[in-house]
């Protein structure tokens, strides 16, 4: 599963939050957000099977440029349901 968004102006990523109604019994939920094909994380955020919400991920970018294509990839879902990923951004 992948979703995309074209960035309308220069933005600064500040935090990512993952929530899920249910994380699968078979393991953790891991996502990745890419800026023009390159991950924005030094460490991808993970929602562990005992969690329902977590703000995590170590951001490696200090700015996302206008016109960049952001994509969201679910790298591992293990049966998770009702998943929401929120990327908090400030104006540059």
C-alpha cells in the first residue's frame, strides 16, 4: 500500500505519529515516508504489538522542498487495522 502527496511549499518535518485500532498479533507495524524516493528517517517508526499510538521515528531531514513528492509506505503491517499516520510539518 502506498499513498502520495505533492508538497505545496518548503516545510520542516517535526514529528510522526502512528495510531492503530489494532496491531497484528504476528508482530509490529512499520512505516516509511519518502521524499522523492528517499526515506525521511534515520530510523523508521514502529508501532509495537502492545501499542495503539506512538510518536516516533528519527527524522534525518531538516526541510522538505516545495514540489517534492512525499509517499507513505507500510513496510510491515502484520494484520494491523484502522491505521493512521500523521506527519507534523511547520512552514520553513
